[in-house]
C-alpha cells in the first residue's frame, strides 16, 4: 500500500511492483481512498493475499484452499471463525496465530494436527500437544504462546459445538488443562520515567512516540488504539469541542468523550493539550511517523500492517527506552499502567477509574492500578484519623 498526498490530504493506493507488472501480474492497481483503516483492511484481506498467491504459484493460499473435512480440528476452528463471538474480536489476528500453532503442528506420521478427527483428540492428546508447542524448533521456549494456543483452542471447541452439538464431542480436551505459565505483571511507569522517555524520544527525532506514551499515561488508551484509531477528528470535534473522543476498542468498541475542561473552565490535561498543540498534523491519524517515506515523500502511519503490525512500533519504543536508560521491564504498556496507578494514588474511586479507563468491571482495574507505598500510607492515615475521632486511641 502506498500513500500519496493530494490537495493537502493523504490518499492510499495499491500497486504491484514494477517487476511483477512486467511479468503479467493479474492483480490490478487500485485506488483505496483516504480512510487508512479501510484501505489497510482491503490490502491485508484481499489484494496482498491475491498478489502472494500469484507470486508463489498458489502455495501461499494452501491454508485457505485446503479441503476441510467435516468433523476435523480444521473444520471446528473454521466453524468458530464464522461465529459472532469470533467476528466481534478486537484482535482476531492474535487468535488466528494461536489456532494456527495447534492446527499446523506436524505429527510424527506427517499429518497436521488440524487433520485429526475431533473424536480422536483426547485430553491426553491435548496435554502432549501443549508440551510440544512450548518448545520451538530452535530449542527456545514459547510458554505464553503455547498457553494461549490451548486457551483459544478450548474456546473454539466450545463455541463451535453450540452450532454442531451432534458432531463435536461434549468432552473438550483443551479444558481443565494444567497450564503452569504465569505471566509476569506489567511494571507501571512513574511520571518521571514518562518524562525521561518523552525527552529521549524528542532528542531521537521520534517525538510522536513521546506523544503516544503521554496519551497512554494521561488518557489511559491502549497502544493499538493510540497508533491505529486515534484520529485528529477525535480531538475537539465540531460536535463536542471541549472533549477528546477516546477509543477503548478492546472492551467497548466505541469512542468515549473525555472532558478537556472542568466546570469552572480549569484545563484538566494541560500537558496533553500543550503537546498536541505543537504536534504537526501529518495525516488523518494523530500518530504518524516523524519523517516522510524516502520513496514517496509522504508521512506514513507507524503500524506496518499485517499480523505483526505493531512490532516495528515496539522495536522503536524499546530503542527509545534504552536511550532514556529506563529499566528493561518498562514497555509501552507500562505508561498506561502508570497512569492507572497515579489515579489510584490520587484516591480516585473505582467508578471514576472505570470511567476514565473505559473498563467495564472493577476487577479489570486490579491488573492496572498497582498497589503503592503512597496508597498504603493514605489508607493507614485514614484509619488513624478514624480511630482518633472515635477516641479509641490510648493516651
């Protein structure tokens, strides 16, 4: 996909490489319009797969053209992907990857696991598969990926069985597995670490990454929403100029109006409004790269597209973290966790935290608002004040 600036706006196009056109590539060039998300989806889901199919002589689309036999693991997963629960997923690519680890695992007899009949997959079969998936071919461990593969396989089995109860066995072999992997908690970044990251990003010519980190810390928006969904049209829109419309796509799939001013006119996010005021508008998305593309001279979005679209962003964030000399456990997600923790330190109620962070339940806050010394001090002080007022303390 190529971006070209025309009359002050960016429009997107798909063009096959020159060498491919000379060789008779049948996939025609196509104008994709000015909406980045629509253009990207068209490329990822239609045009690029067609081009890869032509380039590889059809071998790249083996998975989509493979004959799927009813009653097999492949068929079960395909049935799940047609369900509303799958179609509503915020990041189906993560699920696709996890299920592909299961279905494409090659057995000793040369068959793929996906070719097995569902009736042949017993709990012991799933246990052995899990142990094999935990180890890559190069010997490196991938415990988290293996665990997610089992979790999503269980979900696919349960969901598909609702549509096909007479074909899919009631015993789910991926249920009640002893998955001993425990993800390490995300470290919450402090305000000082945020400022150090922003300064390093500015010095490295990556000011947009500093702005993105600030949005995660102050407005509690998730990484993917910041880089792929937050648009200038969401900031002070004509219909609500005193708000910014924040996407929380994972759990709400809607824009939530976040006020920029209090009732008395006090600016609630002076750090953010000042930062965005000095941020150049290089495209429809707020987060655009800081330097134009060498070939086209056009500023492009940060994500590169495809299943691993955020890896380039994460690599650049890691580079800035190193330049800022931040601890290795500080990631981009740390800034959002840090913002939640700051809110907890400020004694926000659970309801206020849910409203700001876009959470549906209080339980979700436990993953973000980390317990701190400040919170313990405030809690102890409140208990002390309560005891003192009641005259319970001994003289």
